[in-house]
C-alpha cells in the first residue's frame, strides 16, 4: 500500500461521502421536520440524473443539465408533496412506507416509459476532464475534486440557511413544535412543501453530479437511499452537521474497507479467499459502524436526546 494509493482512496471516500451527504441532507430534513419516512427519495435522485443526461444530450451544456436536474427534481418533489405526502403526515409510519414504496414503482416505470430501459450517459465537461496534480505528487481527477468542493460549499450554505436565516428558524421550530408555529401564523403547509422541494432538489443534484461518473439507469437511486438512511442514523436525525459527518464516515469506511480488509486477510489466508471474504466484510463494515455508534449513542452522533 503506497502513500499515493492511500491518498487517492481517501479522496475517493470523501467524494463518495459528499454525494451521500447531498442525499442524506434532504432526507434528514424531511424526516426530522415532517416525521415522514420517504422511501421515494431515491427516485428523486434518479429523476435528477435522467433529466441532466437528457438535457446534456440535447444541448451539450453541463450547466443546463444541472439546472434541469434541480428544476425537475424540485418540481417532482413539490408535486409529490402536494398530491400524496400531504395526506400522510397524520398517518402511521407503515402507511407512509407503503405509499412512498408505491411511488418508487410509479417513478421507475414512468422513467422507463419516457427514457427506455437502456442506460444513458452524461459526459464530464471538457474543462473538468482529466487529472490534476495535487500536493504530494498525487494525480487525481479534476471532476472528483470539483464534486468535493461543490458538496462542501453546499453543506456550508445549508448550515447557514438553517442557523442564520428566517426560513431556517421556521424549519427548526417546525422540527420541535409544529403546532405552535402554526398557531403563530406560519404557513406550515407551505413550509413543508418548501422543505420537501429542497430535499428533492439536493437529491436530484447528487444524481446529476454522479451521473457523469457512472451510467444513468432505472433503479439507480435505491442503493444510494439505503446508504443515506445509514448516514442519518449515524449522524442523528434532523442534524445537517450529523448528516455531513455521518456521510464522510460512511464514504471513508466503505472505500477504505474495500482496500484494506482484503490486504489484511491476505496475511492469514490465501489471496483468493482473502479477496472473497474481504469484499463481503467491506460491504458489512458500514453497518457494523452504524451498530457500534448506536450502542454508544442511540440518538446518533448529533441527534437530540429525547
């Protein structure tokens, strides 16, 4: 294991974690403020990726593709909240799970009907293609560095919005006592629609950004959604700071585990067995991490104690 390889894998883990944060940030806002379990959040990630790929294919502009992803996913989120989610706030969590699972099927089949069953591809823009040399003589893809920077910038912006703006005060108040802020004259329905649209836009943006480094296909959001739930459990429900820290922990654990665990097992067993067992253990590592954190802090790293 060379220093260069280690540094590259750490950066890969950070980049993966940042993309998970964009998914988890919206999810933790929706669950923390509305108390809603939204299994369809991964479908909004998919909508952003497909919208970006389609617009980039028609116009050749990556900027327009990102704007299309934000617009389409936010609009889809607002429509879903108005037509479906608004009827679920006072329902049991099982009803929420069943309804949002139905939305997954609707979005998947609708996407397949519009775009077809074959994957789409979104090219990295020319100015961001190719590697750059960073301190230590490490060659690393410029686009992935831009993803890390963009994600950190968004996390700072979200933190500022939640802690320093009027809408952020309303969101935090709605998380603690929604009946009280409704009694004070705040339009709680409009606030919920705004939060859901914001979470959807973040998921769509993540899908568009990741779409440039992997294929865009139906069902791509569900595996990411599972990891996003792990992130918010680790970080603490309702905490943007927790979502960021949790996402970085998950990204680094998943990426480094896939490299180090097989290498460590090779010291005690043959290479073929070590690779097989190491791959299985690396897939389990993030869930072991989640379990260990919950044993230590049942509310997550930054969750509010009941």
